[in-house]
């Protein structure tokens, strides 16, 4: 157990900012907000205020010249900390009517302030003005949303853009990178003030295109206010984040907010990437941006459902000829109207990674089509993607996403932390064994459930584990404030219920409970034969667990690699190490 040595809040906020800004008059921000349709009331000496050179939502990291944005929160109003922000050098405050009253009670009657009805909406627009990011200022933005696959798709799209000689930025779960400058990520999508600071930083670094993950939280909390995407992509929708959204319909509506004509110029929507085609079809129908649709068919491991259930809907592109190639696949994308085919390969295991690669390819294609036309854009992309699965832009491992860290037995680490993700990962391993002639091998699954999150998933994921794995080891994920043993018990209830049902039909599932997580990983390696596959699910690239505020360092990739190394000895089977793995 150690203290947290990640970047401090101030260090991360500074890392997301450009080296300098010109400064914006507060009265000009008022005009910008009003032009965007925001009702603004000026308070105090707005016209005499010093130019604003930054924007910040957290009073603890305010820098001299910042616009402090005081949001109403569930537990406190940001204006309660306006005095601290003012003393730290804030030039002005953006808040609502309640916030203004709190400022007055704190003795800040003469502080310049802009008062708006919806602070979150205004925050992004104000930050865009401060950091000089007009909708056409660049870089070009590709945004990816969906329950599963956002990180992998973003890495693959960025890799493809770089192969096409585009200087590329990435904003997402694993890292945020501006050209060659990288900082750790604490949110899938940073706050709006940080995003607009990042856009300015990307311009300083001469970044041409940024690929970013867009979470449902980012849409709901308006973190992407003031941004407009060149292309937005949709992977799938399955049960997740219901602790925030309350229902699948609310979750769907949050995602759909990315595909309006106001938010993105173009949309690429996978029709059948989730548990069925319902959400993809509905998303395509709800989108008001210019939309291109993609049907995965067999690549979604659910062949024929889209055509059978929605014969009226014909996809613009379809995945065809998906065939195994090593641990990965070769595939082609066919354009329905012209018959043009784009051939590609992906080196990552699982048919769902064919889906991720196909979406990445189409998003990049849609980015190029306005400038090059369809056939020329296809030729440009195919020059780098039509290669064997172990080569090209889609060959690189994505940290913690179906990352292979050892062979004999196969050792794989994946971020799968919801029902559909777990099914897809285990199905991919079973198919990989069949493709390599090891059909007698078993799937050994090590997983747990996160505390302080949607508890309804726990027994459900337990049942799924017992349906698809031959050996299930239930351990801890991130308990947060909850009792780890109680979380394991909820997961185990689902595992044992399904195992008993399977036993009645003649299927035997071996069930274990083991904690701490390092012991569970060691147990899985001891139980495995060389023909088996070990899947560590749920944590992916993460490098520590949170037990009621106490950090426990563990990286699944490092731990599994070490246990496999002990098993094989110095002259044993190949162990694969990704350069982004923690050491």
C-alpha cells in the first residue's frame, strides 16, 4: 500500500494548458456568450476587469488571470470557494444567480462576474473564447462514444492517422497526448475548461487531428460544450453507468447528444455492435448530422440479425470476409452504393476488435472524403491497412485491451467490466483457441466488481462468467468505500447460481474465491495448463486499487507476466511486454 503519486490537481491542470494565451476582455466573453444564445448578466466592474488568460472549475488550482467558473454541485456550490479563487488571482467569476448571492455573502460584491442560467453550458463556450478556439480553428476532432470499444477504437484511429502522416493528438481513458507530449488521464473526457486548453495546446504542437473518447458523463455534464467534431463515431450500447443515468433510455439519450448536426459535421454509427441492433438502429435514426452507417454482421458475432429484424434499413458499409489471421483477423469493408472495398487487418484478438478497427477506418475515411473524394480516400487508407494482421496501423497492442502478455497458456488482460464486454472477451479467447487447434483448452477467468457503482451488474456478471468460463476466480476490483468481501459475495451468488444450473445439464464450472488480487492471479496460473487461456478482466491498464481511500499498487499485466515467467523459467515460452505497461 502506498500514497498516490499521480499528478496533483494543479500539475494536471497546468499540463492541459497552452504555454501562453493572449488574454480576453471580459466584455468580449459576454458578447461571445450572447452570440451563442446564452443569457448573460454582468455584475461589478466588468469593463475594468483585467484580461482573462485561463479558465478553471476548481478553486484549488486557480492561476492568476483565470476566469473562475463556480458551478452548482450536488453537495456544494462552487461559489462557496470564490473567495479562495479570488485570493489566488482569479480575474473574474462565471456563475449563476445563487452563486452571485454566495459571492455577496463572502464579501465579493465588487468582484467582476458574469451571471448565467446554465453554468456548465456557458463554461465550455467561455473557455473556447479564452483559449481562442473557434469552430474552424483546428485541430480537426474525431469523437468516439459507446459503452465498449472507445479506447481501442481511438488508439486504432490515431495509429491510422499517424500512418497517413497526420500529426495526431489523443484524449482518453489511458492517456492524453498532444503530438509527443503526454500526461496521465483522470477522466475519460476532461472538463470543458481543460478540453479547450488542450485544443490550444494541440495547436501549439501543430497537431492536425485529435481523436478523443467521449463518455456519456461528458455529454450529460456538458464537458464538450463549445466543441464541434468533424466526425463522431458510435460503437455500441450495453448496460453500464445506470448508477448515473437511471435507465437505458436515459443512457441512450446521453450518447445521442453527440450526433446532432450542431455537435458534429458527420457521424459514423455501427448498427449492430452491441447486444443487438436495436440501439445502433435507433442511434442512426436519432442522428441529425450527416450519417454513415456500418453493419458488422458476422464480425459482431451475431450474423444476420440486422437484416432479419430491420430489412428496411440498408447499411452504407458492411464488414465482409472477416477471416482469422494469427490471433487477429483480415477483413474488408464494402460500400453498398459503389461496391468499393477497403481491405484491412487487425492484430488484436476477438471479432469485436474487427468492429473497432472497421469503425476507426471509416471515421478516418469520413475525415478524408470531403478533401479527396471516396475512391481516392479508400486508396490512401488501403495503402497502409491492407497488410498481414501482425503489421500496419491496426497491429499495435492497446494497453489493457485484449493485451496478450504471455503464451502457453495464453495470458490476456482486458478492461471488460460490464456484461457485454465480458461475453465478448471470453468468446474471443475460445475462438482463438479453436483457430490455433487448442479446442480442448479452458478459459480461466479472474474478475471482480467495482464498489460504489451499479450493483445490479454484479450477480449478472457472475452468471455470465459461469456461462462462458470453465474456471472462475472471483476477486477484488476497486472496492472504493464498500466492503470487498460483500462485493465478492454478490458476484459469487451469480456465479454459483449459474454453475449449479450448468451442472444439472452436465457442464462443470470450477469456482474459487481469492483475495487479494495478486493471489487470485497466482492461483489462475497454477490452475492453468499450456492449452488454457487466462483472462484477467475489469482493470485493463489500471495500476492500483482503491480500498476506502488506501491505494494498493497492482498492474494486472505486470503481475500476470511475472507469474507466467516463474512458471516457465528463464528458457520458457515467449512473454510479450507492451511498452506502455507499468513497471
